C-alpha cells in the first residue's frame, strides 16, 4: 500500500439538507460493543491521568463510559471497578433503564491479564478492554481466545489498538466485540516519530470501517468537537478521549498550583514517567508527559463537546448517529487556515 492518507484536519464535512427542528432533540446514543450501548459516543481513555472511578462515574452519569486503567495493583483496580459498578447499578434504577449500563476496565495481553479480567468481572465489569499499543499481535489473539473461554457469555471484549483493515478482519475473527482504532495519533504519543509506523486517522478509520461490522472506537487525534463529528461521520460508533478531558477535577492526580494558574499532570501511557511511576522496565518509551491547565468539572467540558457534535448532526441533516453520513471534501493548507478564526 503506497497512497496518500488523510487525517481530521485534511477534511471538512459538506453540509446537507436538514429537517432538524431542535439540536436538543438529537439522539447521540450508540453502541460501544456488540451488546452494550451508551447515550453519548464518548469513552474516557484508560490512562492513569485520565480515568479511575471518579471519571468513570461522572461519564456514566452523563451517558458515556470510562475505562478504568490497568496501571495499578489488581486489588486497587477491583476497588475502582466496584465503585463504578455500584454507581452504574444506582443509575440503572434511577433512570428506570431497560439496558445494562456498561462498566469497562482494561487489562494487558500477558502476565496476569486473565486472572485480572476474571476478578474485574466479579467486581462488576461487563466490558474488558485489551489495552496494548499494537493490537494486531499473536498475544492479543491468544488473550481474546482465552478470555472468551474464561469469562461469562455476557462479557464483551474490546481489542486494539489497530490501524489496518487486515487487523480488523483478524480481531473480528478472533472474537472481539469492539475495536479500538488508531496507532500513534495521541496528543503525547511519539510512536510515529520513534518507529515510523501509524496511519493518519481518517484513512485508518475508512479502511477499517469498510470491512468490519462490529463497533469501532476512534482513539487518538481528537482535539475538538469537530474531530469527534468527523470520526462519527466516517462511521465510528464512539471516540476515546484523553487530552480533552485530562486536567479536569475528575481526572486522577493532584492539582498543581503555579504562579500563572492551576495545572494537572497528563502523560502518555508509554511515556518514561508512566513506566517509572508504575515500576515498569524503562524501555520502548513512546510517549511524553506534561502538565495541562486545570479545566474544572468534566461535565462542563463534555457538554461543550456535545453541543458541537449536535450542531454537526444538524448541519448534516441527521437526527441521530445512524443517519449521520455526510460527504467530505479534502482541503488544502489554505483551506485549513480558512477553517480557523483567521482575523485574530
């Protein structure tokens, strides 16, 4: 394969005839796996500076889902999942819901992953996400096969990260119930620089969505609500958020006070800092770490993002995500400049 590949900034969606009467009434519900649905298409990333129980509960209350990260002891992760499971059960009753609210947690693809997954399910998780950088791998095949035999039938498995149609075909054949798509596009990821590998997000999603029938979660490169809209327009069922919701009150970590304001730490999952903090071998570093401005409550941040997504569906003439299928045009550098406030 030797062709031009596109990412979010390379395209703009084309407005369609619309009969949308109110953006407030637009339905953003979607599937996050074959069995489980969410009311908004947002998933909190399984990073140690993004999602533990506080973030996952906050997302569940808004209608999304958070994935409890794996960079902690089994007991600690079980505790975090049990908090989310209890809150999700309360929400189920409170909302008089007829669909099970997803509770998602991450495991690796080697070491204690199977025992960890089994314990997480006992603690209340119903979605296990196999969290590895290169998901098109024999270890992932083995892990999916093992977990499918080990775990109850109602437990769904999301696998990734992947960036090719061949990977999607294989993971679906191996038994994955959802795909996590995107390699090297995260805001602090250096995989593409360190290794040269990765496929720009639009082309990556198009190639995979053309051949798969299971829900796809777009992960990495989402910098604004317009990028969320573009991923959904291409056919992604949901998007995974890291930097956009890092730095909020609900994100793990202490608030750092500096002379010029308040900050929180944010680091890539494969950064040296993450490996050091969690006692991992300090090799294969493919991420950076930084501090980002404190953003306040995540609900406020998410509501701003959803306003943009609902507006996008209105421009696309769609009252729900299933009907949201606008065309796009490829834009030049001048078009990218024109797309931003260019008087300032």
